[in-house]
């Protein structure tokens, strides 16, 4: 399995014959407004361009995975890129109807999709009212029999659901957002302390992304790496630069069996999220 990190949460994930583009934010640097809606000192987004490696990495992509519809995970250029190629878009039951309305070939990611064990894990993208406002967000556990299993956590703060999924599913690789995002109303992503807990509870490797690409994510790679070294976790944690490709080998044993989960339909909350996404 290969994970070619592009920028923010965008990556190309190669699992067996599948070359899956995850959460494409393809906007040119500075072409979107600041995400620090309620704070001063914002910058236009994204704050860095796509890396030069992106073009080659995107060759041969044969599917797309969307964790949720926020503009730093699916923006207008990302949407146009998918539409031009007519690629299948794999997502969860909550995001599927709205993405379908955008004319995409949407398929629901369920156990057995793409020849993999699949589970959707529901997240909280912040606490209290801000978490509600951010809308429903999902993570995916993907387990191909010939590849390491991977848990794409998606945007989240630390919850029992995330920790329970890690201990039950024992993913070989966990990809988690580490920018400690905040737009002036409290954290909407894992704090650094929560990332330490995540790494301590996990037995496999971790990849931290969602860093140094959008203006509401203040944590830097250097800062995060230093903390992981301090906690004795650095040997299992990778923090890729934009454009860096990581390779993971299958470990022994069989993958845990996913569970089917029912997600509550969010109605108004989903409408708000879709408005916010504006794609
Ligand atoms: Zn995000």
C-alpha cells in the first residue's frame, strides 16, 4: 500500500489495483478566503500550492474517496477534476445524496466495496455547538486482504468511537488530521495531547496530515515531530511533506471484521454543511 500525500488531507492511496484520490482540495494558493472566520490575522487559503509531484501522482487514479464535504476536502477545482474524468466517488450514506446532486457517479462505501472490508466510523468535528455546526463527518476503515489495513480517520476530535474503532479494528496504518484546527470557537480537530493518546492506543503506524496548508491549522510539522520524539512515539509516526510518498507493507495475521453501522440522517445540519462547502 502506498500513500502519496499531496496537501492538507488530499492524497493518492494505492491499495492493490485501486488508486484512490482522497479528499481533493486542488485550489490554487490564496484563491479561497481565510477559514479563521471568528478570529483575526487570517490568510487566504490554501496557504501553499500543490506540490510539483501532484501531477504524476494523479496519473492512473481510478476512484475518489470523500470523507466529508468541507472546502478543504472537496473544493470547486477538485470537483471539476473528478467531473471531467467521470470517476466513481466512494463516500458514506450521509454525504452520498448531496454529492450525487453535483452530478458525480457516487457509490456508497460499504463492507465489501472495492473488494475490501469496510467500516464507516462517525466522527465529531468539534465539541458542543461548534461540533454540531460542522456537521456529520466520517472516517473509513479499509482492509484489503493482501494489503495493510488503513483507517482514514477524517476530521475529528478524540471520541470514544475513534478509540473503540482503533482497539477493535487494529488498523495497520492510521491517517489522522493533525493541524489542531480552530476558527475562533474552540478546537475542531484533535489537540496535540489527543494525537499523543491516539498514537499510544494504536499498535500500528500513524500518518499525520492536515498540516501547514490551511490558515486555521496552526500546528507545524516541526512542533508535532518534537512532541512525538518527547513521547517516545516517533518511530511509529510519519509526518509527510507535501508531495512525499509513503509505502506500507502487509503485516501478518488476518484483518479484523468490520461492523455495519447505522448513521442518523442529519437533515438541517447536513444542509448547513453543504452550504458551507459551497462547491
Ligand atoms: Zn479539514
